[in-house]
C-alpha cells in the first residue's frame, strides 16, 4: 500500500512540474524581429501612457482600459503599447505582457 501511495505522489509531482513549465512558456523575440519592431514603432509613434498600479514585467496583465495597437510586422502576432516610454508587446488574447523593449 505504501509503495502505491509513493508512486501516486511521484506521478502528481511530475504532472505538477510539467504544468508549471507549460505555464511559464517564454516568448522569444529574435534580435532581427526586435529591430523591425523598433523601426515600425518609430514610424507609427504613439504617445506614452502611464498605467498606475501596474509594474512592467513579463506576465503582467494589462487592464481592458489600455488600448492595444496592431503591430504590422511579419511573424509577430502581438499588439503593442508605449508605457512609461517603453514599447511593450502584449498577447491580445490574455492581455499579458510578453516582451518589453527599452
């Protein structure tokens, strides 16, 4: 009985670890893509906004009141906004910050 419980507990820990790893998927913006994004943002300037109470970190969810703008860059399916002078890429479905360009 004890061996059975140990096996079940091990399986649960393994599954929990896989779930955490999947939840922390990393968005990789290649240097070439970041260059194209910078150029696009310079050509389509937005006024920088402030979002009180929000820390600019990967994974931070932006409120619905923040308007996200289309990023017309090949192979990049994110929206952007300029917050505190920094270009922030956002997943339009979850509204989570996925990349910050200084």
